[in-house]
C-alpha cells in the first residue's frame, strides 16, 4: 500500500492560507492533489475530518494528512446479503475492503459503499472485521437492532475459518494480547514488551473434511474467539507457530490474500429473540478448476 502521512502544527505565518494551500505547502503535494485528498477525507484538523478547501486554520492547531495512492476509483458493486429484516442487515464482507473509513479515505470502505447504495438509511456498525478478512458482518438498521452490546458482552458465538501452513491440534489458547511497544506497523502479541495486555481466549480445532469440502486443499482451522481483541485469531495462531497464510504482519506464508474468513455467527435476535445462525460461505477460497 502506497501510504504517506504528514503531521504538522500551523505556524502564525500560515494562518491565512486556505486549507488546500496549507496542505500543499506542508506536504509538497500539488494544490490539485491536495483538493482531491480533502474530498476523500484524508485531512484532519484537530483530529476531525475536514473537506472544505477554502477553510483557514488557526495557529497552533494540529493538521494530519494521509494519502493512499492505491485507493483507485470508489468501489461500486453489490455486497452479498446474508440476512435482512426490519432491524438487521447482515452482509458477507469482501476481503481487502476496510469495514469503515481509514486515515486516507472515508469513501472507500464498506460502510460508505452501503451508504451510497441505501441513501436515507442510517446503518449502525455493530462490530468490525480486519481489512483482509471476509465474512459475516452485522449492521443495525435502527437502535433496536444494535448488537454492539452483545459483541462486547460476548453473548453470541463467532466461528472463523483460517488456512495455516502446518497442522494445528484442538486447543484452547488462553494468552493475554497487547500491542507491541514501538512496533511499526502496529502489531500485537502474546509476549515481549506489551502495552496493556488483556486476557484473550480462542478455541481452535482442525476443520472436519465436510466443513472444507470444495475449498483449496491445505491445513484448515476452525477458530472461535471467546474474547474480542484486535487481531486475536491471527496473533494466537502465530503464537502457536502456525500463522494464517497470507498474514505478512505475523509471519504467515506469502499469498495475495489473507486466508481468514468470518464464517458463522450464532445469536438471539435483539428484537424478536429468535435464534439465528448466520452463515457466509467462503466462496473466495473455493478450489479452482
């Protein structure tokens, strides 16, 4: 990813400049490029996105600029719907797409795409998936359907499929996860110099043959996270010496994609109480003829 970041404090002599001029002066981007970055939401003034090119900024205020040259055109495709009713929208999130806005853009993510396709409908994001992860993603269509508390209190069951490069026996990994101090890019781990490690549990077992029939052959693992830490399944598998294939951040075998999929979500409907098993088929992992 061709990502560039700048952070600067506005000096008194720069206070009268338009924001597109200010960004151009402080980053070396052309005025035209600066305006494009503003439109995408890649400029934050005092930690808030700003898109108005003519705005001026007071001295001493922090400005952050993020540019991702790999973004390309705005995504425009139909997102597969797993389940929908009056309160919930459940989709099969595509791999490679952020769930919500990044530093460089809040128009290339899944939430923004659904917003363009469903104008006038306010969607509430109940949880998130990593950019490289595909699968079940739940959004609420009103507050009554918001499952955010259920994810936080772990009153639902999450099941993932992961492909690794060596066998993994059935095991419960119970190892705290924290952010690795000074790691760039940001990474998490179970050991080393960790910032605020928190208890983390993941159930792992080899996938049964019938569960992965038709998928690309390999070592497939079914993972059930009992907690909700960042990169939890990826970190716990890496701690066993079996990182997810394609997970370059944690030492996984090289691949053009991350072989991790949010496969199933089992819960009680937040309004009706009905028991639901939401399944997103891992179509991207099907064996090619």
